[in-house]
C-alpha cells in the first residue's frame, strides 16, 4: 500500500488548492510511539494540512490530531490508519461542502457583524465607526504589509490622562475568520454599550483598548480570493519557492525552537529572523512604544475553546502563574455562563502544545503580565470553517470573558 500511496502522491501537483472537493478532515489519537511514527511517515510522503496541533513536530502520544487530507489520497491514508488500530474519526467528509456552507450567502454588499467581511469591507467599517464615534474611537495606521496594505489599529475608550491600556489583536492566522469577526464585535459593543452598560462604561472611562481587527491582512485577502485555508503571511522567501511566514512563530520568544520550523514550506515557518515580517514588526514596535501603559495583551485565535497563558515555548510556569491561572479559571466560567460553552485553560505548552516565537509569550516577557491567547469555537466539528450562524453566540460569550479580564486589569495592574 505504501508504494501505491507514493505513486499517488507524486501525481499530485503541489500547488495551492482552490477547490477542496473530496478533501477530508480526520481526527486521530495516537496511542503509542508506533502511531506517532506512522503519522510522521505518512506526512513525509504527502502534504498533510495539520489543524490541531498545527505542525507535525507537535504530535504527542495520547493527544488528538486533526488534519486535512487531499481527496486523491484520503482513502489510502484512512486505510493505513485504520489498519494500525489508531482511533480515527472523520470530522469533515467534504471540505468544499463545509467551505460553501460557512457563509449564508455569497452576496457581500454591506458590512454585517453576523457575517464574515472581506478586508475592504473591514477597512471601510473601521473608518466609518471611528468617524461616527469620534469621542470613543479613533483609527491609525501602525504599519504596512508585505504586499503594501495598511495595517489599521482602532483605539477605543474615552479620552483621559495616564490611562492603562489593553491590546487586542485578531487575524494572525489568515484562515481563522472568526477572529476578525470578534474584534469587530468588540468595537460594536463598546460603541453601543457606552452609557447604558455600567460595567463597560466604567472600563471605557478608565481603560483604553487598542484593537487590531486584522494583523495578517495579505493572508486574509488570500483566503478570500485564492485559498480559503491559507494560514501564513504572503511574503516572498529568498531563494525558495514557498511563500509566507507563520506570524505567530515570528517573535523573539525562544524564536525558531519548539513547535516551529526553519523550512519556508512549513506552515509553522519561523521566518528568516524574529520580526522578519512587516506585520509582526509593526505590532511589536507599537507595543514597545506604548509599553508603559499597556497592561494586558489578548490575542484571539481559533479553534479549540481554550484560554491560554505563558509559557508556550517551554514547559515551565510563569512567575505570575497563580494569578494568571485564577483569572483564566474565572474568565472561562464567565464565558460558559451564557451558552454553556466549555473552555480548557492553562499554560500554552502544557495545555495545547509547545510552540515558540508566539506573540503572547513575547508580550509577557517584555513586561505585560496579563497576556492571554483565546482559542475560540469550536472543538473540531467545523474547525476553521465555523458557520456564520455561530458568530453571534461566539462573540457574545467571548465578550464576557474579555470584560472580566479587563475588570481585573483595571483593578489590579
């Protein structure tokens, strides 16, 4: 069977897919080292698109692995895994059908908080909401992407002196569409709640929120125009045909060690150096310039329903472990109080998998104690293809956790 699989593999053109008909998403749980080695052997012959964990090197015995397989080899891969005795579940039987069902309509004429909006629509929305709410929202450009697109940041809060601030970013990984949706929702709630919601009004009076709706703007556009499941930036790598860097492996936090790769073809490519990407450098430069006021850093990702804090690059606990863990516990309880959505919480390396060069570890190490990563819905039924029908509930419950963390920062930082 291996020879058949190899022949099929070489027949597949290694170009980026635009159509995912027949592709499947499998979930397996390697029970022993032989199962782990089998997955590595399969991945050495064909390109597997790892969803959770996000790289081959992060596979561990006893932990679930979700990955997409191209249609032409999906049945061979399925047969190999079943023959090994490794538990296997088909999460998505046809990825293209899931892509088609993610959006309720292909007509996109106006901005909507309960739809996925393309980048131009988000740009227009950010300009409009700032123009319409000048005492609460302002927009600035903090950088330019590799392909020349502006990276816009919204500052949300009433004007005041010496205010503490919380930085929230979305859209690190291009295919995680629910995350820019949350950043837009957050700003909407701030504007609509000021003066009517006592808790949020108090937060906006006494804190500034820096909200970056889409960091990886080039990658996000690419997911709309070419490859829905693209993850990385779109920078050109010198002397290599493979494009892009994983922006969440591109920070100076044990850069390019655990859970990242020095290969430009890898989905977890760390880049040529820390902050080699114009997008990550823009974010880091802004935070460094405002480090005296920024007391919290919240980076929004998907999927897995987790609230993580440092460290991800090593299996050690941060100095502020007790406080960060207690706050995470109470935040996920707040989140679950609305729709019963269960979140796991803990240090990234122990809770999900080891990964280096991540923005949350970097933020913590430069002095932002309250540094958290949200992994939003779901647990794998839809994965990165969460339907628009779940945007509202996902954002509403996440708001409860974010406001709870912000309250703590206001009173404790």
